[in-house]
C-alpha cells in the first residue's frame, strides 16, 4: 500500500472517478486505510461530453480523526475538498445505510446484476462487508463471489466433447484455442470431427490450424471414439438456433446417438443480456455441461457473467480475450472475471 505524500486532514472529501476500481485505488492511496465511503452516485457528463463519455462516479469519503494533516482535494482530482466542518445531508451522515448504499452502488457500477447483488445481500456476511473500508469490502466481495462459484463439485477434465453455440459466437475459434491448450500445455493428442446436417458447417480456420498442430480433422461419418490411448475427440457442430428449438433436433439426436455427454456451450460475452439469455437457454436445452465465454476483449464490464457462473450444472471451462488461436485464453474463469469486476486486495 502506498503512503500519501501529503496526508489529508480529517473531514469529508468529494471526488469523481470512472469506476469502482479507481475509487478504491484513490481512497487507499490518497486518503488512507481508515477512510470510509459516505455516498456514491452516478454523474452524467454535461453538454457535448455526454455523447463521448459514459457516466462517472461521484464519491464522498470521510476521514475520521487521525494524525494532523493539511492538503486539498486538488492533489487528488482537481475538485475542491469539503472542509472538515461542512455538513452533508442527513441521509449521508448515518453510517450504516450510507455505507450499504455506497457498496451496493459501486457493485452495480462494476457491472454486477441485481441477481448477483441479491445473492450477496442475502448472505450472512453482507452486514459485515458494509462495516469495512471500501477497498477491503470490495476485495472481500470478490473473494465471496469466487468462493460461491468454486464450491461446486469439480468434473474430470473433458476429453470427448462437442462445442455448441449460436452462429457468430466464435465457436470454432474457441475450439481452436482449446486444441492449442491441449497440445501445447498438456501434450495431449487426438482428433477433431466436423459434423453437418441440413446446412453446411463453415469450418473457418479449423482445417489449416488442425494441420499445423498435427491434429487429424475428420468429417462425420467417421470414428467418434479416441484413436489413441488417453487421447481426445472434439466435435465442431453447426450453429444452434436460439429461437427455434425444433431446428436443434438433429444436433440433439446426434449427441445422444453418439453418446457424447460432454457438451461445451460457447457464449459471446459481447452480446446484450437478452441475446445471451436466449443462447444460454438453447444450450441448456441441449444438455450443456461446460461453459466458454468469447469476445471478452470487447466487453468493458464483465460483471453480468457472474449470473451464468452461479449455475452449478455448467462447469466454467475458459474465457477468451482476443482473436489469437494460440493464446488469449484463461482457464480460471472465476478469477479472471473477478479481476475485471472487483479489486482483489
């Protein structure tokens, strides 16, 4: 933890930041660990600036009496500080409600949905979180979210799995990334099966990439069991229809007939919540067992993804944060989302 060069005097200070993470860093570095948040509210930009910048957070923090100090808020954000004797509205001076409202507001601004927030608020530690300094409260919230996801029963590593997803989610690219993980990180070998039904299945970079990795690519009908001891078999299937369940019947029949029980649902995290929900429902109807998020390099806030991690029937497999076929892939999904949602310390 860095120590402010010019500590601030006890009192209330107001500043504006872009995100909850910026607020935590600023409070910790400039106001010290004893500072507590009195209120948080979103502030829209004015004039033409509102067309080019999103809303910011106005945070009022209080420093209780500590060793003497003299400074102005100009050193923090260029905005004038409130003098120690200044009075705030009564609703902001009552510590418990103000602290609770401040933490909840910051979590919403971090992208957490009401579902995730309600889950936290109904937990036994919510009251305790609101008694902590802001940076500690957010760090503990991050740990709680990760623990709630990590407490599920872990499945064995996949080895014979179909990759499912609606058109445009990056399903085949996700498969390529996973092949790179298997070959380069785990030194495993196997083959890939592509499947078509009534409509062609565009393979994208898969044929060339498989050849470069030395992974055979076969077209169904072909052998759907591992060809080498301990090897893998992965299936690239046509895109799902999120709104016409009957159109997915051939995929369901193929999975059941070939007894493919590992089914990886690939979701484009850049989609809006309605489209994500539809694609997720289609995958769940087909018995999805694992989950992959793509296009996270295009998503400024990852908080909405916690809702999908709470589903204990789906094991988070990995997230992709770029277009590269041999990288930009993180397997510790809860930790990756937590880093982009809340600070860890």
